[in-house]
C-alpha cells in the first residue's frame, strides 16, 4: 500500500502542473503518454516472441508515426470534433495490411497482428486526442472527469477490501467486487457532483447531473474491466511496471479514456 501511495504522489507531482498549464505542453505530454501506452500494448502481444519473430522495426516506426499524428491531429481545437482525413486512414491500412503479403510469414506477422495494431493505433490515437480536446475545452470539466475516475477507483478499492464479498467479474479481475463497484460509484457521484455544482454550474438540473455522473462512473469502471480483459488475454497482471504500485500507463488511464469517450455524448446536457 505504501508503494501505491508513493506512486500516486509521483503521478500528481508530474501530471497536475502539466494539466494546469495546458496548451502545447499538455498536448505533447499526452502524445508521449499515448505512445508509451501503445508500447505497452505491443509488448504484451509481441514482446514474448523470440527475437527473430518480433515485430519488424519498419512497421514499429510507421505505427508510432501514425499514432502520433492521430493524437496531435487538430490538437489546438477546443471543439469535440475529430477530423480524420481518409488519406491517413488509407495509409494506415496499407501500412498494417500489405506487410502480411510482403513478409509472408505467419509466425512473424499475420492478419491478427495487423488487426491488433490497426485497432490499437486508432483506439489510443482517438482517445488521447479526445483528452487533449477536452482539456482545451475546459480545465474545470477535465478536473470533473478526473475526479469521477479517481474517487470511484479509490473508494471501489477500499470498499472492496473492507466489505467486498460478491465477485463482480471474477474471470476478468478476481479482486473486483459488487460492493466495491457500488461504494466507488456512490462516492464518485457525490464528490464529482459537489465539485460540478460548486465550480462549473450551480444552476444545472440536479437529476441530470446525477444521472450523467453515475453513467460516467460506471463507464470508467467498465473501461477498467475492458483493459483487465486485455491483460487476462495475454496472461499479464499489469501492462508494465513503469509506475510504482500502479503498473503501467494503461493501468492508470483505462478509466479516464472511457469516461472521456462517454462524456462527449453528454456535453449538451452538462
């Protein structure tokens, strides 16, 4: 637990100043975080292969380039519009699928590998781009979303440890409980809603706010389970050991990614 607490302090020391600064600094930092997350995904799929069967270097370089472009695409905008040029999508398709024929070696690179890389680049590229656009739109809203995930995760952990008895999704994550989900959701709703009413808009319809906040809290926990399922698929406990007591980048950004994605559906309400 001490290691986890130290890891949390480390995250706050590094992340909060950059978050408050915003702008180009935040965008570049998110680009770095997104690429580290992509590296973690690639490692759990390709890292255990024998050296001679690992992903070709050229493909690695091109995929990182495509990811970087997607994350920083229209990075200075404050509108929730992801502008995708079909030429870029066409290029990504060529990059990931043509090598299946050129390499002609299923052990080195096959259709499943191509689908994995294409999906990973699009998913992480669009997700971290959306995080940048959200910060550009409003620091207060970004803090509101972060509060939902942080408070929900924290109280889900402690509630589960104290009174958790009924497993939530044992085949995916054996430590998560229904009691933890409920405890985390209730506290996430309470703290984030108080922040919203105090800082963002005190005139909002309370029922709408509670429904939206509850939905975001639940989606954040669902995102956690989705990434846990990926780790379970590849028999990994964490995506990496980059952050002491917390695992890797994707172990920390799993919830906020799904919260931000879902929040775009409710921006006209809140």
